[in-house]
């Protein structure tokens, strides 16, 4: 046993969200690897998880998906060591990932301090944009943009965090931005003030939301956590949907000392995360609530 080493084990998989198998593999792998980065860790090994309808899809679909996943695993500096597959009526792919972290550097989704600033590393809106893509409403440029965002690893953000005093961190995925932010204040120790105008959106997200092109998961997230949001009724309905929009392979939310926040954002932008920004501040009161700064 080593006192300077802790192990992180995580698993994640889902059904295809894009038509191209290689791209799907990249996105699914990036999404699975994200949990390790959100805990401040470094991915070491990965195993494929595959459910494949061999009677209905050509084997080349699986081959390209696995190639996309492998390339993303290599980009993360990890090693593919095997996996498991079963025949299923619906195609699913993802990874089980093992990573390591120093025990003193483990990041949890709770532990933020009053006065800490909340930094977001990627723009939001992937659920709404993907819904628009399914309805043939998104142009090629937008499709390419959202694909790039989803396939991007959170490695650069996690690496940047090592040089800063981060007290809490989580990735933004199925519960949406506010759903995961609620996890950060759910211990009732601090509250959080968020400025909706500072939150970066993927282009066309607001327009599509105003048209009602919103995944059902956004409404479920709102029903589950909406009672923790103060001033939510002052937002236009489309923005409420966006803030609870379930994300695929979203960015990281990190609580950082206020005197370090601007430098952290600058560091993230230099690392290629141009949309990184400060979106809120942790406060003493009201504990366990998120206040919308309107």
C-alpha cells in the first residue's frame, strides 16, 4: 500500500448520438474518461463496454466505433487493456476507466468554500443541439462545432487545475449545468450565486430552445432540482431549459479561490479552452440553494 497513491474506477456508456461511428466512439470515450479528470486523476487503463446488434448492423460500424474510442484513449495517455461485449438489440458503447491520483489531490463534487468562484470550462447546449440535429434543423457548421466540443477531452482543464487551489469539481453531463451545480451545494455547507448571462452557450442553443426543441431529460432535471433554485421563475422559459439541458461529454465545473480565478481562466484559454469563464460565486447564505443573479 502506498500513501501517495489512490485509485479511481469509473464506468460510462450510452447509445449513439451521432451518425458517424468513429465520431461516436470518440465522444463516448471522452465522456467516460471525464469522470477521472473531474476527480483530479490521470487515466491509466480502459476497457471497452459493447452492446451490439450484430444481426442488424454491419460489423464495420463496431470497428469504426472502437477505432474512435481507441484514438481518444491514446490521446488521454491511457492504455486499452480489453473489455467485454454482448449481443443486444440496441447499440451501446463506452468504457470502464481506471485512473490514479494523489490522495491529497482528490477532487470531490462537494467541499467548496464561501468566496470561491465557480469556473466552467466548456459551453453548454449539446442536448438541445443534438435534438435539433435529429430534426434536421442544424447546419453542417453547427454539427461540426458540437461534435468537436463533445469529443474534446477534459484533460487540458484537469492538467491546469493542478496548479491552482481547487476545492471541488464535477463534470457537466446528464443532470445539466444546474443539476451538477446542485451537487456542489447539496451538503448544505454553502450556497451558490450564478450569473446566467456569463454562461457560454453553443451557438443557436437559445434559438432552438425558444422553438421548444428541448430533450425530455431537461424537464426531468428541472422537476428533480428546480426547488433548489432561487429566482428561477425570473428567467425566460428557454433559459430554464438550457440550464437543465442534459449534456454529453460536457466540461468541468470547478470551485477555485477568488484571487486565482482570473488566472485560472487565462490558463485554460491558453490551453485551448476559449469558452472557459467564471459563472458564479459560492456564498455562506442561503446554504444548499442556488440563487440566479438577475
